[in-house]
């Protein structure tokens, strides 16, 4: 039997498994083969050199590992309400109570008076006594009592335990398996990568991830597997990018013509920042090639991405192609339409706006003009991707505030021309570089890392309710200076009605404190119909109202440079990138702007960190990194379902260096040997062939 086939052997054939346990392993853990068992890593290790004494327990927020003897146990209640408690005594004679409220029937037998255990968990403090609820526990037997090193702890289940497959049972099987097959575990990285990054080989890595003699070995084994995870993901992403570039199926916008030049020289209201110039150059180069451009444009809020997009659309128009700009909300589409129409008013470019509230008769005209090529630029919302919208020659698509669109929605726009249009994806707020490499790694990447000159950084403060009067005074002062104010309330889906009530109550309170005729207010929320919303927004953007009270509908993109104060109510309920987006609505003009984060009551640790971060920095990239650390990758940018971040050990929030190394290696290898034909790359090729089922269909992303 070849090595590979041996690893694909059904788990039932492992000594100690058999049909019954095989079934349990399948059903409970998805383990079907030898390979699957190898890949079932411990989630934690017990390190007997790291034992705490009971008297060392001081903090309900930390984990403790305690070794001792069960000296008493008792249960009360019956069936579902049955509770179990036990007393563990350590070698100093100190005692601590352990409690269980669930699954008592199978725990009760495992807790034996007089036996020695290691328990692990976070204590809870009740009165002035610590105790443990549902701690992990491991029986110390003669067999493992004197064992040195870390011993692995595997996830198990009630059913598995009933079949002898508790953590220890799984460890035993893994040990048996490693003895049997360790000589045939194939390498899947090249020797030069292994040497360059000083990685364990694959065989040793499997041994040491399951049975590390000490922490250093465990970490080195884990690092190797993290590298592997990143490396193979990056390899397929980069491959897709190369494929796209090698197939010349894109439009080629070969010239920069009169529209672009005349706009650049005569109609630009300000000097472009160096970063904008650099990015426009990158886009121009890409558009001039025969492949389809797929580019991610990142820039902090207010860095001037819209202008870059506009100039790229002019290049398309110069070459006889139509462009579409798709925005996530109607307000934003409207605003883009107004800004762009205004900037281009002296140029022979026909622009239209198409959203859900475009009237049927207007819609009909727009459809016609798109099809006969009259229109050069169409700006809109999801309405653009309806099947009835057909183009004469769509060549360029800008997707603003990318994360709100699903992959499938974006793909629909591609298909509106036989040759796919060039694509520019713009993010609303920065996403961390590591995240971009993973999620958009097949796209080319441009970043605007500079703000237009003359911008004064927004000053941010956190206030509690006690400061409410002072805040209202400040609002009055701001308005007296002729400037405008946003007051934003959270709107979170689960509690939409409650939030709306908060908003309306807030609006009423604000109306009382800021009465007519001195103060005029606008209100905007998601439950209003679009025309009313637009009307209120318009009043505010034309300076006819002083205060805009709203839910987060203004979160993205709205541009009113005269607004200099952003008050965010219940700021603790917003996520970091949302707060940053909201704050980006001010600080757009020449005056000093302010952002007040209001909160009431006790804050969670995480909320505190979020607010402190906002007060400390205006840098969107720094905020994005903190967001990633706090929330984890799955929650960011609607990527949860995408599956792209299904990494087992690697974590893009902390393993940035490994990711970079893996991406560099993948890039180097593919640029030297795109089809992995060289002898030295054979291990990689073989691995890809054997793991085809697990590779993603990357072509769907972008
Ligand atoms: P974002 O990157 O958040 O989409 P916008 O494109 O909305 O930013 O630009 C923010 C504001 O900055 C707009 O009012 C825009 O007109 C202005 N702006 C863009 N580029 C420049 C520049 N080079 N100099 C001065 N102001 C600029
Ligand atoms: Mg924008």
C-alpha cells in the first residue's frame, strides 16, 4: 500500500477502533480516516509543571490548573435538575468546591472519592469563596502520573465517552496511529521552505502537536501547521490571480483621452494627493492591459476614493465604454450621483441614477439609454444588477463599500457583457492587511495611505450621561458658529422596534432642548420611505437644518463638510469599524471637528477597549487591526459564511508573520514554476492532488 493510501485507510481498521467506535468517531468528530485522526488536534494541553495551589486562586478572570484528591462528593435533585458537587483537596490541605449542573449522569461516575485529578478552569467568586463550575478534569492514573511533558486534551462528547473515547481514549488511539504510520507521513512543503523558516518536518510536527515534550515543541509544531494552512490557501488564491492575468479576456483601455485629461487639467477642484496619484497610475496601468482588472482599493474614510473611481470611469469613457458605480444604500448612490454630476457638469458625459425609487417612466428611459449607449456612467444601488438592466458596452464597474454586497450579487454585474468588465472594489473602512491577503488575495491591491492636506484630525471624547448638559451646550456653541451636528442612535436588527423608540424619544428630547425657531432638526431612520429620507438628508446637506438625528443609515459615505460635530448615543453598542465610519462623517472641512461618544451605565471590558481605541487614534488601519483582535476574523466584513477563513490553527489576528512568510513562499514558487512541475515542488503538487476535495472554488470570489 502506498503511503498516501495508508493515510486514507478507514479509521475502523486502526487497532482499538472497530465498527462501533468507528461510527462514533465519524458521527461525533467527522473522523473517517487515519489522516482525519491525525488532524484532530488537541485543543489544550495539561502541563504538570504548571500546577497552581488552591491558595493561589485570586482572580475570577484567569484560568487555573489544580491537582488534588477528591475528598467528598454529593448530588441533589433528580433527572434534568440533578446537581453534583465535589470537594478537591490539594497537597497543602486547602479545599475548593467543584460543581456540575448538566450531564451529571456521566460525570458522576468519573469523579471518584480518593482518586487524584488535575482540574482546569476559571473560578467563580461567590461571597468571598472561589469555586469551579464545570471544570475540565483529568484523572491521574499510575500510567500518566509520572509522565513528563504536556499531555493532550481532546474535545470529546458524552456519547464518545460512553464508548471509551474520552480525551484519554482519543490520545491512546492517536498514539497507536502515530506508531503505526509515522514513517509514511509525506512531506508537503519544499525542502527550501522548511530550511528557510526552520520548520519541523511534517512527520515530527504531527508527533509534537499531539505529544509535545514541552511547550516549545508544541509551538513549533503548531507554527508549522499554521504555515501549511496559510501556504495552501495563498497558493490557490495567487494561482487564480495569475490565471486571470494570463487569460487575455478583459477589455483593454489603451488610451487616456480628452475626458480624462480635460478633467484632470481643468475641472479638478483641488490638487490630488500623492497617494491618489499613485493609485490612479496603478489603475491606469491595469486598465491598459488585456486581462480583466480586479483591484481592491483601500483607503481610510475621507481619503478621497470617490475621485479616484471617477477618474478611472473617465478612462473607460475615453475608450468608448460605459461604467457603473454601485453603492450599498440609496442615500449614498444619490450622493455619488450629485457629487459626480457636479464635477463633470462641464464635460460631455451622460450620467444617470438608478435606484429602487426611480420612477417607472424614468427607469424605462434609463434602460433604453444604457442599451443604445447614450449613457456613459450609471450610478445606483442593487437596482443595477436586475436582469432588465442591459448595457450597450459595459467596460468598468466600481463597487463602493464592498462588504455589503454578496459575492453572488457582484458576479451578476460581471455577466452583463460577454467580456467581463474591469472591476474596482472600494472598501468603506480599511480592513487589516492580513485580512485583505486572505479574503481578497486574488485581487490586486491599491491603498491610499494619505489624507488630503489641510484636514484637521477629529478630536474624540468619551462622555457619560452625567455630562449630558455640557454636551448640549457644546452643540449650541457649534450651531452658533454656523456649523452642523449629527446625533446618531444605534440600530441593531434584533431590537429594531426598541431602537426606533429610543430614537424617537431621543428626537423628542433633543427637540425640547433645541426648539424652533432657533434650531431646525432633520430626522432620518430606516423605517421612513426613501423619498422622505432623501428630503430630510437634503435639508441637512444644504445647511437648512442644524442637527441631523438619525440611525446608522448615515454610516457610510455621507459627505457634508460643514458638519463638525458627531454625537454617538449608546456608543458602547457600536462596533469599532462602525464608530470609525461614523466619525468619518465629520472632519471633512476646514474647521476643527469633534466626535462625542456617549455611554450610560457599566461598560463591558470590550466596549471599554473600543471606546478607548476611538479616543486614542484616528488611524483607520490601526482601528481595523484592533477590531480584528477583538472580534476575530469571522465577524468582520460579513465573511462568516464565506468559508475563506476556515483555518484550524492559524489566526490572522495574531499570526501575521507566518501569513506573510507563507504568502511570499507561495508567490515565489508560482512565479518560478506556475504549474508546479519542478522536482523540488513535487511534494506540493502531490499534496494538492490528494486534497482536491478540500480546495475552495476561488474563482467565485472577487
Ligand atoms: P472616501 O474615501 O471616504 O470615499 P471621499 O471620496 O468621499 O472619501 O472624499 C472625502 C472628501 O474629500 C470629499 O469631500 C472630497 O471632495 C474631498 N477630497 C477628495 N480628494 C481630495 C483632495 N485631493 N484634496 C482635497 N479634498 C479632497
Ligand atoms: Mg466613499
